[in-house]
């Protein structure tokens, strides 16, 4: 590396540009500052790369660094354009499409520049020229190099034009805009001279050095005009977005400015109307209005006659001299139409309300009446003069007053319709029931101004409801009695009176149903058939009443010692059957043995001639299982009966399982 005063000058420029960028970033909230900082950073990279390029003895390295410096200069110029666009309030131009075009074009040029050693499209034939006392890099020009120079000049000329146009339109920022345009113009000039080979020092690019001057001018302009963005925002958001028409006329009565609403109403573009007189009848109507006045005028807009409320304000300069007038036109067409519609609706409303048989009134939250219809006056026996302006709570019952106060509290709190039923006394002194609907009448702020009530006499309905309630009560009582009676009849139909167990009829119906359920579920079902041993002797020796006691005792044991899902029945005489859904043969045998032991161990007391006797009773039982011993109810009962017969033959007081042996 061979550092010369030229390279040192570029290094100092790069340091200065970095310092300006760091200083600029302290004001991030100022419009266009970030684009300015990017311009300074690109410039610093440009300056440092140029310093390295003129200090390297290698031709290949110098060509590469020179082309890289060219790429950084493109980034500097694009950043300058974005800064000017943002500063002049045209941020909407920075869309994804436009940014993509700028970046894409800059990238294309950068690729072409960096690949110069391999083609002749841009710059080629590089050689070091020391004839001027400065080691410059000479080259031949390719087909794309002249368009590149034009591109560079246009990129820097566009922000200059934007800034000068802004200075022309708004003299409040003309000084700062001109200062910034001068800084960019200086950079544009030296870049144009360098590209055309007209630099004071041939081959030495002074662009990064001049960029320091440009950066200082621009940051001074940005900081002095930091409220410039606010001015454009106020113009765009306040004036442009106004629903009212805003028209500015200069001293000659020509259009100096107008917003979007005014352009739409006039049916013209901004370019077509600026600097020209307003079309008739707009011009004459506005001319007749004095400053500070308000008047209503009718104008045709798109063949539709519209009403406008117009006011005029004088525009003075800092010296108090009149420079023009501002006209604000508020479209009140819909307001006028609504007012007319409201008047028609009010007339219709009053006509409808007066014809109502329902009571209609409006009143303040303290119950002061502001409107009553004829039906209201007739119901309470009052004239309008006796009603309006009076608090109606003075002529309603205490019970009704409490209901009204509660309704008002709820309505004011929730701003929702409230429905209440309340008793009142009509003018004939009779107690009557009224159904009232309370609706809030709210002002624009949302608070309740008045309450509108509509009342209907529901005395007849109330009396009908009360009579219906009494009839329903009596009917409910009768239905309950019938239900109890039906339950008793059902119990009598399916229960055995002596034992309290289900009877044979219920057994037969239930067994078929349970067999079907077991067949559907694939589960087993067992039947235990039991018979009291030597029961005839009990009847013969102790009487039939004692026999009934024995039967009842066994019924209680069966009820207590069977599962809740089991069905215990009196089959007939001294025979009993227990149906056990879901039980296995083993569990049914165990249950039959348990029942047999319990009955055998029980002491059954029977009385005869006032002498208490204790009897010991035994049973014999037979067990059959579905589907192994039978698939029909009759077959299953027959199998259990055969097992019972076998138990009798085996000496009684035992349990036997059906084995297919002969039945009795």
C-alpha cells in the first residue's frame, strides 16, 4: 500500500461522513433523517474504498476497489433521492414496487460494474496513468457506461427538483429546501464532471469529499425544518381528509388550492383548476360572501342539488396583508333532508299516537310529564293541562311508585328497554293492572333525556291468568291423586298381597324380557325355584293364618337377601321363583344355598289362642341357567322345576341343579 495525500484526504472525508451519520441518528424522529444517515454511511464506504483503490499498487485490486466505490456511490445517490421524497412529504411514493425498481436497477448496475474485467459492456481496458502527477486509472467506455452516467445525473437531479418545487410552493421552508438542494447539486456537479473526465485532478474522484459539504447542508436543512413533515401531514390529513369542501382563492380570485372533496364536487383535477377561476355558479356564489359570514347556498353536484353551509376566512401574510380567502363548504343536504323527514315523521307519529287505545306518555326521570295522548288522559281522568308539567307519581299508588322508581333506576343504569306490570286505580276508582314498556330517549352523549312509556290495560288478562292458575292447581292436585291411584293399581296388579313379592303374571312377562336382554347382551341368566317343605302340615296344624305368616316371612327374606337387580316372585301356593339377570350358575347356587340357610335358621312366630309359637321352616330349591338349561321361559322354568323335584326326592331342605334328568 502506498498512502498519498489524496488517500489521506479521502480517509478524512470518510471519518467526517461517519461522524455526520452518527450525529444525524440522534434525531431519528425527524422526517428523512434515516435516509440521510444511510446516504452518509454509503458515502463513508465510498470514500474509504476510493482511498484504498488509489493506494494499492495492484492493477487488479485497484479495478475491483474502484468498481466497489462506484457501487457505494450509487447507494449514496439512491439514499439522497429517498431523503428528498420523505422530506417533501411524498412518502407514499416509497412503495414496495418503487423501492424494488430502485434497488433492482442499482443492483443490476453494481453487478455490471463489478464484473467489468470479464466483458466490454461497462468499463474495460484498465491501465494506470501517471502523466498528470496523480496515479489515475484509465479505461475505455463500454455501451452501458453512458446510460449509467445519465442514470447517476437523473438520480441526483430528481431530489434537487423536488426540493426546489417544495421551496416554490411553500415559502416557509424555502430556505431550508434551497440549502439542501444546493448541497445535492454540488455533489451532482462533481459526479457529472468526474464521469465526463473533467475533474480538476484527472482520475481523482472528489465526490466523497464534496459529500461532506452535502451532508452538512442537508442535516442543517433537516434540523432547521424538522417540523416540515408536520406541515405536510397537517396539509394532507387535515385539509385533504376533510369531508367539507376547502377552496383557497388568491387576491385575483383564482384557485390557489383545494382539497379532494372540493375537486370531486367540482369534477375537476388539481392540475386543471389551479390558477384558474372557479366555474359558475360557484364563483359568483362565493364572491358574494363576505369574510366571517356564514350562509347557506344550493349547488348542483353531479346533477344532484346539494345544500352547503359556507363560511369565509381571510388569509393574511405576516405583515397583515390580505393574500387570499379560504372557503369551507359543509354539505348539509342530508341534514336538511333528515330535518324534513323528521318533521314528517313527527306529524305522522303524533297522528298514530293520538289514535292509539294504549296509553302513551313521555316524561323526565323525575316523572314530570312532557307528553300524554288522549288515551292516557281518559284513563286517569285528567286533561292535558292537568297532566303536562306535573309529576305523575302523585296520582299513582305507592306500589306503582316503587315499581316506577325501580324501572327508572334500571333504565338509566343500562340504557335498555324495561317492561313492568303494575297495579293502578282508574278514574272510576277500580284497581286495574297495566303493562308498561319504558324506553329511553337519549341525547347524543348517550345520557337519558326522557323516558317514553306505552301502557296497556291487562286487567282482564290478569284475571284470566289467576283463574287459569287456580284451575291448573286443582288439575295438578287431581293428576297427583290419579297418579297415586295408578301406582296403587299397578302394585295390586303385579304384587302378591300376602308376601309383597311380584306375582306369577309379572314373573312370566319379566322372564321373557330378561331372557331377550341376556340373549342380546350375550350374558347368562339363572332361575331359582323354591318350595316350602311340608307346608300343608303348617296349615293343618296351625291354621291358614299361620301359613300366611310363614309365606309373608319368606317373602321378606327373599326381598332382603336378593340383589337389587334380582326379581323375587311368588309362583303359586308355597312356591317361589327368583330371577337373577347376569348371574352365573355358580353364583346362583351360592345364593340359593344362602336363602335356604337363612330360612332354615329363621324363627317364624305364629300365634294360636294367644300363645306365641316359633316355627322352623325349610325349603327345597332347584336352579337352572339360560341358555344352557333352556332358551325359552317355559323351558327354563320347567328345568328349574325338575331340579326342585330332584331336591324333594333327595330328602328336602337342599339345593339341586338341573341335570337333564326326568322331571315329575
